[in-house]
């Protein structure tokens, strides 16, 4: 579970806060959509949940423990072990193979390499990407890259998944498939899943939907 408590964040000390007094709880076992206009700070909130940014005020809790102000190396370990990311532009290493991209992050979880490889191949098969496992990531289409990014997030069985526009590069059928898979991961394994999206259809398929304007006005929100 991820929770934000009275969190304020600004990129520069002399700038207007992007988030101001935000309270948010992402419940275990739920797929939650975060919606709002472009540029309002949705991705910033996701990076705070993922321990990639540190709030100026307030705290971020992971599984009940305050973690937002831990040293960088400790937060990096927590991200590797507990948080899966699906970035909007996939952010694959195009110089490496697809299978290496999927397994790379899981190497820091402490799981056996054989188990990681088996799970990675199973996920690639699930998303019809097995034929590309040994190909360079640079050879993939945008939609294929997005599905590889999802496999990378799922392979380490994280307790939290954060996805930024995960259906943005996908056709309708594959977009529905990704949402179904994220919802299944939440319901079957108790994972807290946050999806940042402009897609009304995707949001309608989630367990809960939060409008960003509610978050940014010193109010609390919980699925």
C-alpha cells in the first residue's frame, strides 16, 4: 500500500507548489485511475508514490512505513523490491534485448535468476512477445514496447504498480488487455495499482477513479 500524508511538492523553492497538502491512499487489491488535465501534476504525484521524488513537506508511506525521507540508496532498494513502473514512453534500453529489459529490474529483488527468467518468458508469451525475446528493444513498435514495459513491471511481483498512460500506444483490444491484466494483478495478489490516464474507457474499467482537482485542494482522497 502507498499513502501520501499532507504532501507538498515544488520543483523550485521560489515556484508555486505542484502539489499542496495532498492526502492519498492507494488501497491494496484495487486498480485506481488518476485523472485530470494535462500539466496538472499527475505524473509528479506518481513519481512521489514511486519514491523518485521527495516532498518538501508531509510524508510518503509504503506498507505503513514512512519512507519518503530515507537516503537515496534505501529508497532505490525499496523501489527495486516493491514497486513496478510502466512509463508513458516505455523507457526501454534500446541497446539491449527484450528479455534483458524485462529481467533487469528484477535482478535487485533477491529472487533466483532462474525464477526471474521463467516468469519473464511466461509474461512475454502472455502478451504475444515471445518471438521478440532475443531481439533488440529498438526493433519494437510503440505498442510492443509498451507491453514489454508492462512485463518488466509485473515480473518482480511488486506490491505497488504505477502506470502512466499504459494504453496510450495501444489499440483498443490491447489496451483492454493491459487494463484487465493490471486489474487481475490487483485482485489476485493484493497489489496496489495506480493508473494515470486521460482515457475514459480505461478509467471506467478501474475499481476507483480520482479526479486530480480533488487532490490538489487540501482534501483527501481514497479509492
